[in-house]
C-alpha cells in the first residue's frame, strides 16, 4: 500500500484542497482494516470518506456535483462510496442509478494468500467493462432483481473469475471452501483476490466460520451487507451533508 502522495486518501485530499481549500491542511491517520489488493474497494472507500470529511472540516463551498466529479477522477468505485446502498453504476462509475436496498445478507469474505493486479486483470480481460462471452456489455441489460435479490449461484457472475482462477489457483480453492462450508453462493470480489460467500442467516455464517478449512496465509472476515441509510448513519454529519440518493 502506498504511504505517500500516491495513496488514494492523499490524492483525494490534494484534489479537494487544490480546488476549494488551498490554504487549509489536515493530519490524516489511516488504519487499514479492509485487506488491500483484494477487490473489496477499501482504497476507494477511504478516498470517498476523505472527500466528505475534509469538505466538512474545511467548511468548503464544494457542491455535491463537484465532490462527485472529484470522486470520479480518483477511481470508478469512489462515487459509489459517497452514497452507499444498492446501486447500478455504468460507464466509468460516474453514471449511477440508486435502487431500493436489497435485504441484508450474511457474508464470509476470504482473502487468500494471492495477489491480483487490477490493471493486469483488465488487460487480460481485454475489455473496458465487464463483458459477456460475445464481448457485448452486460451491465445495461442486467435488471435489479437479477443480481440483488437472488442468491442462486447462477445469478452471480464475475467475468474476472476465470482469469483469476487460472493465474491464482488458490483463489479457486477459496471459493470451493466457502461452498463446502455451506454458502448458498460464492463469487470473486471485483478483480480479486478475495472471494465472498452468501449465507442464509447468522447461524449458518457462524457454523461456516468454524468449519471452513483455511490454508496458510488465508484470512476470513464474517460480515453483512448494509443499506444506504445505515451507511449514511455510520458516516455521521459528513454523510448527512451529501444528499444525493437520499430516497429509496
């Protein structure tokens, strides 16, 4: 993880400072809890919260559109973490449609002892977006009910999986471990290397946490999904000040 100017937290702070608070500064301490290089969006979440926090701390005149545009320059995932919840993002992530939140799901995330480069993953996929086998974009044709309310394994799809499984067989074993432990579905997270399993309830999740067979270097994280209102509440005053997608 870069600790200097290349870190997304520093880049977010610098971008906001340059446009809206050139005379302001801040001391930022970053404590990483989400594994890096796992496809879990940890760096993007850090950048988004940095924008919200510093916009509030510095009492800037930055509009929501301005924060949204800055977020989009930092990464395709960053705008989403300004709002949270269930949403469909297209293009570079800047165009977003908010949906009513799906029911909370119990998850187990496994971070195997493997590393997948996001840049290399996209280069291997040889496509600017997630694609079908015919290289036609599938995002615009996907419907809310198809991937938000269905835990059927066939309803979960990630085009990066085959690439990750070939380059890092350990990732395939991690997914198999989740299914063996009772997950009703499992999938590669982002471009990897983490995988997550979906469980019917907290008891099933707890049993799987105890039963799962971990290989050396693997880490497992029990967690659950959260809705947009919960996410905004966790952000406190910073999140409340960003009103986009406040409805269902």
